[in-house]
């Protein structure tokens, strides 16, 4: 903030722009930083919610609000490459324009440091940290705005996403192997989402095909019979 204050003082001293022009420039910088934060945060937040994970939330979550938010996001998230292109293209355009406006306000090295600091801290780190933690809630609220922006960039992003879909295939989400599911059960137990007995039953259900009768049978010497 001290750096920004110094830069503002330099801007006021400049004679090539009127006070009105400088006011609009600062307003523009403020809104561009906000849009940069939105694009950056949603890129991480929305794309971390894969279609399969959202479908699981919709069908299995006990929280009604989470189910509604997941259903709202899923309509936009189904075409992951289109969403990716929209958010990244918007972020690049906003940051490029932000650099141009910053060059008009700041001078030399001060401008470089100030614009870099502003973009990295307020446009990248903070929004990504927040959206990663509250991706479901923030993502659902942002769907209408992102949908509108998607149609604005549609002529550019659609061809790119079409090529990505053909080359990379459909984005179905994360599919776990049986070994990974066993590790997942252990993680659920350690976080208190499942008890050890439930994890043992589920592990047994997905590994029974790999077991031989001798692995589970009781030795004859350990068997006893009751007489009639």
C-alpha cells in the first residue's frame, strides 16, 4: 500500500493528464484487478470440480445447498475445455489491459513493481486461495457471469476448445483404481468420515476377486464340531 501511495503521488504530479482522466484510469485499474481476480480464482476453483465429482455430490451429498450448487456448476463444467479457454482468455485480456493502464499511471521501475505486485497478490494468490477453499459456493454464484463471458469470447474459444476435445478426449473426471480406492478409504478413516470397520468391508468388497480360498479359509485343526 505504501508503494501504491507513492505511485499515486507521482501520478498527481504528472501534467500530461487531467485529474478527470486520472480518476477514470484508477477506476479502470480497480475493476480490471477485480476481473483478474475473478478469472484467476475461477480457473482454479471451477476446474478443480470435475464432472464426475459434481455428479457424486448431486447424488450423494446430504447438504441440499451443496447439491444445488453442484447442479448449477455442472451445466457449465461439462465442457471443461470451453470453460478453460474462456477463463484463460479473459484473464490474459484483462491482465494485458491492466498493464497498459498501469504504464500510463506509474513510471519506470516503480510501475513494473507496482503492477506486478498488484496482479500477483490481488489478482492471483488471494483469489485462488479463497476459490480453492470455497469452490462449490463461489463457483455456483459466478456461473451466470461466466456464461455471459463465454458467449462474448465464443468465436475465439469455440474453435480452440473443439480442437482440444478432439485431441484430448472427453473430460469425465477422476477415476480411481482399486488400489487408489483403498488408500482413499484409509484417508476417510483418518479424517473421521468413515470408521475402520466400514473401510474394511468396502476394501474386502473390491479385493475379493484377487483372493484364493486358502487365503480366507480356517485351518482344519482350528475347527471344532458340536455333537448332537
